[in-house]
């Protein structure tokens, strides 16, 4: 029986033991591939500019400083890990806590565990195969299905997302996704349709790797040199749950800075606070990021899938409601 004070963990001790086993499997997986585990700061002077993410912040006031310094809890270890790559670290991974200003729910906790890794000389196709190998170990899954973003839309909605008229996409948002607000721009319409109509259909018999996202949704990925409409980016789905997001990493500092600035313009248009740009990352990219691919994977969701949990609170000790 759980008492009103809620001091007990939300997960059973058996679930926490299984969680520990999965974390050990991950470390063994990377040790066998000679990928070095690293730790980077949880606190950063810079936030992010991602239009769809919110950040948590705190203040640091050392002795002698008249005003507290604004600091941000990282939403991902990506930026400092890329600085390590630019410094010559070689293949690296990190397993640790990240923080996002988001609602708590079945698959969400504002504080959660992320696995992120980078492989030199890999493109996103190489990395998809390595993610697939990890899932075979942890989930005992069959080999994954690999499908283009365009093919997902053709299969589920019978449209080509790259050539469909905006008015058609907006109509589908109303008819298929129940959207009743102001008409959205092209990317926002595609993202809504993907989330509501396509994601739930993916990965029910084996992991599903979706690649070839629109170039306008590249984030920190490079653009496909053979197809300027597509980004070298992929996402991974298991049983309709988004599990990972990976890139053939962009190494052009000027282009990365332009994208950050563009993100901030979009945030302004949406009435969101603008993010502070991580100049140390830009300086590191100018020094030279080796050719590599990287991926971020939600560990709590992975553990949920591994043990058949229905809610994230069943596999973490103390969710935000008991922190």
C-alpha cells in the first residue's frame, strides 16, 4: 500500500533490478566495441534553440559575484560531447540524466535518462545498423525494418509529403488528426500528421527505422548530398513509441549557427523565449568535427519496452511527483 506522503519508490524493486541489468548490458555493448564512456556537465551557460523543446534553468552565485549567473540544465549532452569529439576523443558514449520542461505522462518525466553516442567514420545508415544491434541485445528483437519517411506517408495517408500541396496537408490535419486551430505551416502540418497518424503504426513486429526526413527538419544533421530535399537523419520506433533520433552530424559551423538563428526566429514567431546560442560549440565546429554519426536514445522508454511496463513511473525510482 502506498502512503499519502509518497516517500516510497514508484517502481518495484524487481523492476529496478531489471533496470540495472539493462544499464549493464548497454555498457558491455559499448565496451566490446571500444567506445569510451564519458561524462559532461549537466549545467551549461547556454540553453538550446530547438523550437519544440523547453528547458529548465537555475542560478549560480559564487562568492564575490553581485548577481547570480543564469545556468541551464542540459536537454541533451550533445553539445559538450561534440566538443570532446573536436578535441580528438574518438568514439564516445554517455549514459546520464537530462532535463526538459515538459509535462509528466506515460512516456515522459521532466528528468530522464538518455543514452547518446557518436561513431567516427559512420554515416546514419551505419548507425542505424548499430542501434539495431543494441536493440537485439536489450529487447531480444528481430532485425529492424528500414523505411523512408516518404514511404510512411504513402503507406498510411496515400500522399507524398514532399510534393503534396499545403492545403491538402492542412485538410488532413483537420480530418485525420482532429486539429481545429489556425492553419499551420508545412513542417508543422507534417509533424502533426506524422505524430498522430504514422507513429502509432510503426514498429509493432520489429523495430522500425525511419530515415530521409525533410531537409527543413534536419536539426543538427547534414543534408543528403544526393538528394537536397532530405536530411541525413533517422528516428527509431518500437511498438509505436519513439525511441531514438540520430544524425549524420553537421560539421559546418556557419551552417549550424545559421540554423540556431533560424530556430530563434521561429521561437519569436511562436511567442516563445529565444534560446542562447552555445558559442563554445560553434568554436569547436570551426576547429573541426570529425566525420561522424550520432544518436540519442531514451533509456527509460527502452527499459519500459524491455520489461513490458505500461508507464514510465514503473521503471524509475522517484518520478517528478515524488522527487
